[in-house]
C-alpha cells in the first residue's frame, strides 16, 4: 500500500473504472495520461479502450508492481510507465503526449487544485480531464447551485465541466472520510483569451472580485473597472462576485 503521506485511496471496484473510462469517451486513437495508477485497476480499463496510456507513478514499490502486472503492454508499447511526481512533470516534454491527450486520474484530494491549475493553464493543454475528486469539490466546480467561486470560474474559463456521478467512499481502500465524484472537464482550450495578457487580466480581476465575498462588485472592483463597465456587461452595481456568470466576468475583465 502506498505510504499514507501520499494520500492515495485505491479504487477497488472495476465497474467504477469503467464509469471513468466511459466519461473519457476513449477511442483506439486516444492517448491518455493517467496520474497515480496505483495498483492498476483503472489502467487496465484504459488499456482496453485507448491506443496508448502514459502512466505516471511516484511510488517506486507500486511502479515495480505495475511493471510486473503490465509487462506485455509495456513490451508492446501500448503502456508507457514513468516514475515521477506529477508536480515535477511537464506534459509538453513527453513526446507520447505531443499529438493531443486526455488526463484521467484518481488523485489525492490535497493536490486536486494544483493538478487542475497545472493542466488547464499548461502550454500544452489536454483535450479533456476526467478526475475522481472529493464530491464537494466537484460540486463547487460545476456550481449547480448558481453560486460561482474562484474555482468554478477558473475551470469554466478553459473548459466545460460536468458532474458525472457520485462514487461512494466504500469503493476505495482505505476508504476516505467523504464520498468522491467523477468530474469531467471537456473542450479544454484558451479560446476565451486573445493572449496571455488577457488571460492574466481575467484572473487578476476575479481574484479582486472574490477578495471579500460580502462586498458588492461596484465597491470591490472600484479601482479596476468603472460603473460604466459594469453596466455595459449587464452586471448590477449591487451584485456580488458569486452571482456573476463566466460570460459577464469575461466581458468585465477585457
């Protein structure tokens, strides 16, 4: 079992690996980057659907187990197993991912935010991301309650998020204290931004807007945007940051 400090909860039910792979809509031409394959239950499912899987495993003991379990796939080059920490990994440096790829992962809760930022803002973005994450985080990302957050806007700026389905805590070993969910982020691109300056301006703007949730945007952004800009983008002066959808934030932050 992986060292507890790595925060991994191993998936134990093969049918859930199938749900994750279904959400990825893989074809024989697909290239998948799997983060933290662990004991390989999801890896096995991905290999039945994708043309190539690049699996990134930090734990050397688990990497050895995976080498034994998937020696045929490794020899046949449908699986590439790399021993590395995802936080040190650069997608563009891996030749196997150069033609477009999908990220699929059962990730430790504590690095969810880092992984989302890393790939959504990467120079070489994935086409989609299918992640097993904490249920509460998935709910915040999709903002089904209509309340936006820095997290939901940061994801929506790059892709379309979907809460696919809930995965109960008992589906993992050791079981986490809370349920998980399959989160899909598809159609990932920088299409909302003309250039890197516009991208940075958007994030400066929403960070300022959420600096104090209780303040209305007219006061919160007084030094950054004018009352005329709020009106032009259809944002009431008494609106709070969480009430403003992505399209109006994009308008306001131009």
